[in-house]
């Protein structure tokens, strides 16, 4: 049996969680803004509430905190935790010279050295 339901349209409108997956009662109450008295406020935050609910949150504040934490965690990664594309972008950003013969580890080490330059002593050794 074929149905003519346009799931993509329903998802874009926020009427369903995903294709062939309806909202739970609690999620729909949050997404639709049933607890919000002001109708204009209910309409303006609809997409934000739907995005938060799809991510598993029933509060916009919790969702924003999680996004901020993810962004902070992404920024604090070491060069060895970056993807190859991110490594190349970081190397260009820092002005690290690299060749095609360098492997992933060599490039990550070079970026790490550029980020944390070793302090060398300027004092001369005396005998």
C-alpha cells in the first residue's frame, strides 16, 4: 500500500521528528509551545524548539549549553585529535611548512611544536 504522505515537507514544517517518526507526547508539547501563553512567542521559537527536541532536549537552554560545550570541546582538541582536513587548515593558519612526504603524525607534531614553542636558554655554558 502506497501513501502520498510528504514526509520531507512534514519534517521541514516540524510536524514530525523525522521521516516516519512522530513526536512523543512530551516532545510535541515542548515543540508546539503548549506551555507558552503568548501566540507570537510560540510561533517564533518553533524551529529552535524542534531542533532542540530532535537533539534529545526538552529545553532550549539545555540544548544551547550542550552546543556551547561541544564547541568548547572541539576547540580544545590536540592536533593529534584533528582530522586530516582540519590538520591541513590548522597548518596553513599557523604558517607551518609541510610537504607531501609528511604523514599525519609528523604534521600533527609540527603543529603541536608551533602551538607550544620550546623555550631555549640564551645563557652560555661556562666551564
